C-alpha cells in the first residue's frame, strides 16, 4: 500500500507552547496538529423547534497527535455528562450494523463456548442492539450505558443495563458483587472516553482471568487515507492507531493477541485482547503496525498532509452545491448522523444549499441539525420533494442506502451524491426487483 502524502517537517503545524495540552494516554505534552476544523457545536445535540432562538455553544475542533505514543486526540473541551446522558444515536436503526452484530454474537458463542453459566458484558451497550442476540440464546448479559434514553430502549428488549459511566471504580464494584466477564465487549466506545487509563484499567479488572475482551475502533490510518475528517467531533475524544493501542493496553497488563480489519465505519479494527501471559501478540497485529509505519504514522511528518486534503473536499463540495443551486437543481440530504454535522459546520452549509435532510430515527424527526439548523424529516419526505440529488450524509452506509432507495429515486430521474472521500455522483439505476 502506498504511504500517506507527506510534506517536509518544516511545514508541520505546531500549536504554540503556551497552548500545549497533555496526552490522555501517556501524559506527554502535545503540540503537533493533525487538523483544525474550526469550531462546532456538539454533533448529537439536535434542536427542537422551541430551541431555535437559543444560543448554541461552539467548541474548538482541533486534533493533536502525541509525538511519543502517537495517539490522536481532541482536548477535553466538553464534560462527558453534557454529551452522553441523553444521546441521539440508536444503533438499531442501521440494518447493516444489526447484521454485523448478529454475526459477531454467533461467532463468539461458537468459538468461546458461551452458555447459561457465562456472562457477556458490553460497555457502551447503546439500545441493546448486540446483547439481545445473546439474550435470545439464554446467555446472561449486562449492558453498561450512561445515556438514559437509549438504555431504556435496551431494557425494553430484556437487556439488563446499568446507566452509569464505566471506569475502574465500577469494575471494582462489579467484581466485589461476584461478576467478571467471560466475554467483554466495547464497540466504538473507546473513542468516547476522556480518561482512557481509568477506563482500560476497569476493563482489565472486569475481564475474567481466561476471558476475552474485544474492542472495535475506527482505524486512524483509514480515516486519514479516506479523508474521513467528518468522523472528528467532540463526542470522539481519541482516534486510534495500532501503535497507540498496543501501548495503552500493555500499560494495564493486557495484550492484543489478534486484530481483524473491518469495513464498518469507513474502516475499523476489531482487537482481541487477553490478560498478559494468556496469549502472545499475533501476526495480524504486527502486520497492522508495519502498515502504519510504512504509511509514516510512526513519525510526525506522516500527519502533515491530512488538513490540506480536508480543505480540498470542502472546496469541491461547495463548488458543486453552489453550481447546482444556480442551475435550479434541488438537493436533499439522507441521514442526520453526527459526522454530517461536523461536515456541515466545517463547510458552512445552511438551508439555502441543503433545504432539509431525512432520517429513519424518529427521535430526530421535527428537530434541526446543530449549528446549521437544517430541518430533519421522516424518510417519506424524499418522495414528496423528488430532489434532483440525494446527498448521502452517512457515506459509510452508501451501499445500503442506495440499495434501499434506488428504485424510488430512479423513478423521478434523480441521482445520489457522496462527498467522502471525494465528491462522487452515483446514478440511481433501477434494481429490476419486483415490489414485494
């Protein structure tokens, strides 16, 4: 694989010494900047109509990289209690993600021999999208999810859930009560943790001696290669390479014994982790490290060109939207994910260029996107508007969404667009399937 574009060291962007922050993993001073996306509001704080006259707080959205352990991270501008006690993301609204979770559960039950005497714990269990597959098999589960609204949805599906933030203290309490996890799961939660060391220490405590911990994280290498700057937002405090992950888990007596490459969320890693001494680092872990080093991620210069590529995507998309507006062509959005709000605010897109978007999540219907105040409707609004272009904002689900909508959009001669990793127009060719 070719390496990431690299500029000379003299062109790297460094924050002033007085503005340096401290790495949340190893404690080293920070100064190397990956990208500065300006200022944005919290990306999952969708506004009700009665809030449109209120002031929204905007926070800096700048990612720095530790030059010692290479953890990419946002300074903790926002306390997690302000973000996660009520959360607008429900995992169960993505069919492909549910299928992903179901395959994982089936594989773990088979390979780990899980039974009614086992315990599966998921940290960041959301609406029970994963643990319900274990419940259906009669396997005891425990979800840990601080967002009260999504935790209620999990409880309604029979997924016992603790509504608190996880850390070392909670893990100690659970172990004292006689509970340790035979399978401990954390899918796309590690990025949302401001105190990484307290969190990973808790995982180490809660994991049974012969247990398996699996962690899924978006891969920083894929983020950089794919111009996925819109996956940067305040809810994600950290962005992970294997270089950073190996050091973080080793600090707490844990070894990454295997690593799977996944297509989810634009390119992720699933880490298989055991207590130190219960397994050696596997060859697939070493292969990811080698790939990262070849891409320059073991040196400060490897992070130099990302910001320029983000700016290029912004310019291309704005040029396209303005030109279509001048030609009298209409555009509507599909989806209102957190990543879309980073993109919309970074580009300064308002209702003149994107009059509305739609989403399957009924929680968001009748609300407005943070910062940009674009209205969010139910999906059937698309058929009424019949836009010339449907902009797929959750680009990681583009195939799923195009497959769902192609017959409908082709009927009015519309097309799809995505903007990540680059602007692309997708023709809405009919599938040829008969209506069910």
